[in-house]
C-alpha cells in the first residue's frame, strides 16, 4: 500500500475548497448570463441592459479571481452585448 503523505492530504483538502469556491462563483455567473438571455428572448430591452451590466461585472470578477480566462469572459460579454444591442435596434 502506498504511503499517503501529509502534504498530499493537505493538497486534496485545498483542492476541494477551491473547487467548491470556483463552482459557487461560476454558478452565480451562469445565473446572471441566463438572466440576460431570458430578457433578450422576452424582448425586454431595459431588463436586458441592467442584467447585462451585472453579468459583465460578474464575468470580470471571475477573471480577476482566476476562475475564467480573460478571452472566455471577453467572448461571452461580446456575444451578450451584441444580442442586447440588436434588441435595442429592433425597438427603435
């Protein structure tokens, strides 16, 4: 049977904590993105704009915390912004 070192146990414990923290932050981001998508689908321009601001902030914060890569967050923000702007153009 292999020897299990204290450092291995500690690393496993740390990894589990980080995984839980990252999962919680990602679920918040996903919820906010979903809120924007729902508002766009229902053609609610004002709700979409306010939700977009919150989603952008959450995505940027996730990058700062190292949960998402910068390009991933940038791509998601870009795609959401395009959808929200298109919604505004159809209203005008």
